[in-house]
C-alpha cells in the first residue's frame, strides 16, 4: 500500500526554499567579498605600485594601481559618487531578499553584492581616506582590449560583470525573482457571435 503524499509537503518545500535561496545569495556574496579583500591585501603587501609582473606572459599580468574611479578604472575622479551609488546598490539588493525564491537570481544578486561590497570597502577604508579611498586594481590582460586602452581590474569587478551577464540571461529567459511561472500573456477567447442568418432560418 502506497501512502498518499502529505498535503503539507509543498508548504514545507516552499519554506525550505524560502530559507535556503537567500542563504545562497549571502554565501556567494561572502565568498566574493572575502576573496577580493584577501587578494587585495596580498597585492598591497607584496607588489610594487605601478610595476608589471608577468604571470602567464602577455595573457595574464599583475599590475598594481590605485583606482579612484569605477570598475575597470573608468570615470576616475568621481570617487564619492560611486561610493554613494554602491551604498544604494547594497540596500536595494538586501531589500530584494524578501522576495527572493529563484536560484539564478540569488547567484546574480550574490555576485553583485559581493563585488560592490568589495570595492565599497576600499572606498571607505583605503587611502586617501573615507569616503574617497582608491580601489585596489591589479589584474592586467592586454589581449582582451583589442587595441583599446587597457583597463586594470580586480576580483570584485569580475564578480560584478559576471553578475550582469547572468542578469541579461535571466531577463532573456524570463525568470522571475520569486520563481513564479513565466507569464505567457494568455489571451481571452470569446465564442463567436451566432450567425443572424442561421438564427432567422431556424426561426422560420
């Protein structure tokens, strides 16, 4: 004899998902943040600012710079603006946790949160001081820029860009943050009006 499934099983499964998916977001963010800050501290302690150290020839090099701008050394000189934007992003991500049920969304938000917190920590704690500290960049990949001016970046930048790529895929696939089914724009169907000629013939 096979026991019928408990009616409370879907509720229990939904409760576990409600608890575990936000933990995935926070776990991804914590890993990104820890890796970013630990490696940056190593860079500051062991590399000479402005000096290039080949790792795999021209494919991968270390080049320690202090970046006052945005990711990939863009928009230098606007540090305080990016500090404010980073704080806003952190609050928006944390606010979305209450709706979060989707694993892809958790990965995206976790990458974004970890990357933003990594660079925000630099802006708040590193030279020249709060809240205009310079972000530590050190990854150099000249081949990737196809002859354009090379940008130096860090682990936090990689996480942010990877998160945004994932966000594009999520948007194209129509995945909802609460894991609800994708709406297909159902059309209401109405039965055709009866042919008046047919009605008149039937009456006759």
